[in-house]
């Protein structure tokens, strides 16, 4: 029963309940990679892709687990699939664009521990989304994550050039910016309904 | 300075041994914990549900679990469904009402609620939020706010003359603008959550009220006496 | 041997302040911000994470000679995921309420970079005894950090502590503190405080060094 339209799922995941700013998922890369706009864009793209693949895999695994009635294997199977997907994406990027691969450095394998991806898989399972809804949800979540990342990077680049007291520089300032971004995104409530 | 020691390439056997070994150990751990806690978890869930049912339908002395068959007929069940439905009987075995679980999307995540339906009054007479992750201080006011809970003293759920649907769909209105018994007085500042509750109740009652009215009387006292 | 004893207590103590996972290493932030809206949630999450940390640290350390280099990450992930699944069911058995308020974040302990990080950096290279101490220290440090954030958010945002109402109703709660933004702000505040204390520590230390001939 989908009483929620796919468009509203997309808007919800991207804006209203943005994965980073509302659900606190994917914070580590959010603060780690958002210092420069260029890396932020690349990371956003990589994460979106992994999210899409993970979402489809999670849907299929869940069907399988329901069939054999083994819900307790959910966490371990999801995370293993995510780890493998990230490995695959790593190899792909290395082949297609070695420059991007070098630029992203350690952050690429760290996508595995990006709670946003596992969170996406778990949420979609909890809400019982069908296949199309799950894909739309993943696309929305990826878009939202990329958006938050790019916004953050834009602000931080400007902040780097500003006269910020030493104590506040770095993570503390980033946290305050994130708090303000999060508050502003709350303004999206009610959109798409 | 000595050159770094070259590690010998890992043999296939040690890889295989490690992965299978770890897999087996992990599997064992998970299954053991699952089996050990399963009974306790089920107990917790039953206790919680029993308490919630007693809260929304205090007149009920005993309950009978029911479910829908494929052709939408009511049938007795002891399965613990995700969304259980019960018929409530008083001490003398008379049908006093039904308790229905319903869920739907709120602002943050799914909301699950329990409501009591009275056959005598053709209305929803009890309401309790079972599970919600709504925003604290805003959406979660549906659980405690007095004027919102007052809606459920008698929320009209009369059926049409052919008994197939609700005469007036349950709908949420802005706070203070309730004029009819089937309207839900919303909460300002928690519009989306209040509307969600209205939708959840409407969708659920549209399905269950007709079926309950039609079939529930058949589950007579004799069946209940059997269980006791 | 005094040297060995010092390093043993050091293994534990460093996680509390010097290498505090949340405020110094800035790891495990997702749960730190997400479930710290009340003190009891923060405490439960901290304890659950500590449990997984210690158990997986012990396991990884015990199996460290058995796991080949290439299969490291996969094995660690398997072990951590199993303990997380175990904790998930144990919390369900203890209290439905608690499990509900923590929600998906129990399962998300498995991607807490802190646990994988400690397994990789310490447990896979040290004895079981030392790894346990290290994991315990990190876990306690993590729980305490989470509690700090949780206490501030709960007092300011819900006017209560561990569910017990505090100030009279005249106190206007700062609802923003229990919202996601509040999490960010509370953590920024503590981070600032910790940074300031650390800077003062290094300053006094360098002053002492300069003054001694």
C-alpha cells in the first residue's frame, strides 16, 4: 500500500528529512570531505551511486531473508553487501578516473562506514518500501547528501578565508554551520504533501 | 637501514580457513543470542500490547484475537500479527468493543497507534500511540496533549446505510475548528503529525469498521468461555 | 616491571581524555549527535557501543594471528556486525521502550568508525589484555562524551534529567536542543571547551619547560 507518492518520498529524503542534517547519518565524511568544493562534489556522487546499489541489494536480500525467516542476519548481510559495493566502486573509479581516485584518497574506502548507506537500507526495510519506492528513496537520499555536502563545502571554503578565532577553527565552526544549515532545512517541512 | 620485510603471499587455505571460521563463529553467536532472547522478547511485546489494550478499552475483561481471511472475513487467530486486532468482552462475555492496531507515515517515520471501536456508539472511544518517532516537543504532543486526546472520547465512525464505508471520513482540522464528531481537532505546530493521525485512523476504520460490524457478533460468548 | 604497568593503565586512561573518541579523535559522531537528545538514550547507546567495542576488540585480538592480512576488514566487519546483532536482541529483551527510542541507531553501531578504527589500529596488533583495556577506555570515554552532550540537551531542551523533571514550568525549554540542530550546537560547545582546556594544558606545559633550565 503506497499512500505516500514517490515524489513525496524523494522530496522527503532529499530535503525535509535530509540524511545528514535531520537524521545525523554520514556525519564523518560530511565533516571530513566538505573542506573543498571539488572533493565534496565527487564524494556526493560516489555516495549516491553506492546508495542506489545498496538500496537495490537490500531490497533483494530482505526478500530472501523473509523467505527463509532469518531476520537476525539482516545487519551482517547488509553491511557485507555495502562493503563489497564500495570495493567495486573503488575499482571502477580507479579504472575510469585515476585522478579522482587519488583526490579522494582514504575517503573512498571509508564510504563503507558511512552510516548513511546502512541507515538507508535499514530505514527502507523498516518502512516496507516496494522496489520503485526504494529506488526513489535512495535517489532522494543521495541527492540530499550531495546537496548538504556541497552547501557545507561552499560555506567552509568562505570561512577558511575569514578571520575566525583559533579556538573555533576547524570542526567546532563546521558544527555550528551544520546546526544552522539543519535549522534552515527544517523550513522545508510540509513540502510535497 | 634495513629494507622492509616482504610478507609471504597468503595461502588460499589460510584465507579460506579464516573466512569460513569467522563466518561460522559469527553465525553461532548470532543464532545463540537470537534463540536465548526470543522468548523474553515475545513476552515483552505481549505484555506491552495487553497493557495498551487495557488502556484504550478498560471495559474489556478478556480479549480475542481476530484477523482477516483472504476474502475479508473475520476469523479467530492466535498468531501475533504485526498489526493485531482484538475483540473485547466484559466479565459476562458480552462484546464491548474492538481494539485495532493501525500504522502509517508521520512526519519523521511510521507511527503506530491503537484505537478502540465501540459497537454501541459507532465511534472510536479510545486511542493510544504505540510507536512514534515524531519530533520531541512538536509532533510527539499527539501522545500527551489533553485537547488532542479529548478527540477520542467519541470520534464518530458511523457507517453508511449499506455498511460498506464510513458515512463521514475521519479528517483532521485546524486546532479549535472542530465542528463535527468525525473531525479531529489538530495541534498547531504539529500539523503534519496531526493530519497523519487523521489519515491513519480514517484508512484503518474504513477497512475495519464495516467488517467488524458485519462479522464480530458471530464470535459469541461460547468461544470466549472456551478460551478461559 | 613499572614500565609495563604504566602502559597498561595508560591503555585505559588515554581513551578518557587525551584520545577521547568523540572530542579528540572526532570519531563516532553520528550516534553522538543522533541519540544524545536525552541522557538515558545517550547512556544506553554509550554502554551498547562499549560492549561491542570490548567484545569485538577481544575477539579480533584473540584471532589476530588467524586472520590473514587481506581478509582483515571483512573479518572485522563480520565480527562487529555479529556483536551488534547480539546487542540489538539483548536490548529488545531488556526493554521495548529503550529499543524504540534508540531505533535504527543500535544497528548503526556496526558502522561506528570508532570500533573498526580501534580493531584495525590496536586490537589486531596487541594482546587480548591490552586490547580489552584499550577498548574499555575508548568505550568509557565515548559514553562519558555522549552523556555530556545528552545531559545538556535534555536539561535545556526538555527541562528534565533522566526523565525527572527539573525546573518549574516557568522555564521555557529550548526545543531546538532536542532537534538535530541542537545536537550540532551542543557538540560544538563541548568541543570548544575541550579545545580551550587542551590549549591551556599545552601552554602551561611549555611555560614550565621554558622556565626550567
